[in-house]
């Protein structure tokens, strides 16, 4: 029963995470709000994921994207130009 409840809850959370990830690539919008929402979604999904590991890939992708954004923010503070390794994440987007 809990497996079905987790899937029922995780599916809309995963769709929300995908939309927020796409919004990060857009030059418009509140970047800090999007990052905060992604962090909240990731932690919620981490708590709901089941032992099957079905959602681990998506949760890992979110964590990687947040880590890259954290690296971008740190380098921006130091005044360095940076581009994400696998995804285009540029300053000012």
C-alpha cells in the first residue's frame, strides 16, 4: 500500500521538478525562488522514495543540478566566469 502512495505522491513532485529545471534555463523568473523550490522538492522526494530505487535517478539529477548552481553562485561571488560541465548554466540566466 505504501508503495502505491509513494508513487502517487512522487509522480507530481517529479513533474514539478522537471518544470522548475526547465525554468532555470529561462532568462526570466525568480532564480532564487526556483532553486529554493527545487531544494524543497528534492528533500521531500528523498523522504518519500521507496526501496525500489525507481526515483533515485531523478533525485540524483536534481541534486547534481543544485550542486552545479551552487558552484556557479560561489564562482560568481569570486568574479570568475563559469559554465556547467554537462548542462549549460551561465551567469545571469
